[in-house]
C-alpha cells in the first residue's frame, strides 16, 4: 500500500488481475491499513505485486 509492504498473499499463478486486486484488498492487514482512506488506484503486476494507492 502506497509502496510499502503490508501483507503477503499466496494465490494461484494464473489468477485474473482483477481478482488478484480484490484478494489483496480483502486481506485483514490491508483492510486495517486502508480503513477510512480513499482508494485512488490499484496497480496489479501479475505474478509479482499489488500496490494500492490511497489518499487520506
């Protein structure tokens, strides 16, 4: 989130990028970090990372 590691989530390698973004946002640590903040953008690099850009 905002370029900092908040959680590690294991998913199948062939997962859809949109689904991967949703899985990342549903993680408990990520939910706590984005609580009360506005999600600006979700950047998904398949097989590597998900970055959630927030404001607030």
